[in-house]
C-alpha cells in the first residue's frame, strides 16, 4: 500500500491525540479533514451545518479527503467519513486505514470532558451515551469493513504507535 495513513473512528476515539505523535514517529505530515473544511469555508462546522446542512458538509469533507491524500500524509478523518461508499473505497485503495475502536461509554465519557474540542451539532438530539451508541450502531460495520488495522482506542498512545508502526513496516 501507499504511504498514506487514514485514522477513522467516532468523535472522541483519539484520532487527533494519536495522529499527531504517530505522524511524528513516521515523519509524515498530520492533516485533519475537519480542520481543512473549517479553513476552506471560513466557518466552524457547527455554523456550516446550520447554514447549509450535513449533506453540504459531507460533500466538502469528501473533496478535502481527495485533496489531502498524498504520500507521507497521515489523515485524521471526520467520524462520518465512512458513510459514503466512495470514501471507503478511496481510502482502502490509496492507503492504510486504521480504525480506533471504542465503546459508546468510553466515547461519551471522553466527550463529556472535552466539550469545547468537540463542538458539533448533535446528530440525534439524545443524551451523549445514547447518541454515541446510535452512531456506532450505524457506523461500526462500516469502520470494520474499511479498516486494515483495528486498534483498541483505550490503550496508551505509545503502545498504539508501536503497534501501528510495526504492522505497517512488517507489511511493507
Ligand atoms: P478525536 O480526534 O477522535 O475526536 P481526540 O483525539 O480529540 O479524539 O480525543 C478525545 C479525548 O480522548 C481527549 O481528551 C484525549 O485526551 C482522550 N484520549 C484520546 N486517546 C486516548 C488514549 N489512547 N488514552 C486515553 N485518553 C485518550
Ligand atoms: Mg480530532
């Protein structure tokens, strides 16, 4: 596979927290698709969704995914990127896809501690554990289908880095 890594998983799974040091370990550039969308449309994702809807956000996100898919890039993706079959196929064919797997309880617990870092319009209007459970029920099969490597998102970051680097280097 080409030297591109995609981190997938729900909000709060640790894509940013793991992605930054993992990109350093591999000497890759770290890219966050949400940050790129925000940069390109000059507004927060909450604002964008409120003004133009989720479909508009998903379209911009898909465009950004294709722009940033360059060798030696580590791409931290939005939690819903796997909803589009084209995005799953694209990531699969262009790089390594790493799924950071966590339960709804773990995700909800993490998000409750960092609300400001995860400001997003609620997808369902439910309490946070219920919302994450519902989101995972829809997306978990897609994350698993798309992933080359599945990791337990509750393991310490240095262990995750070792594990992923080993998997990629032994396969290369
Ligand atoms: P994402 O980018 O996937 O939305 P973040 O990287 O922002 O998730 O992480 C969400 C929260 O979970 C942060 O507070 C972070 O410190 C914590 N976290 C992430 N990964 C781990 C981990 N492996 N162990 C413990 N806490 C973690
Ligand atoms: Mg993030």
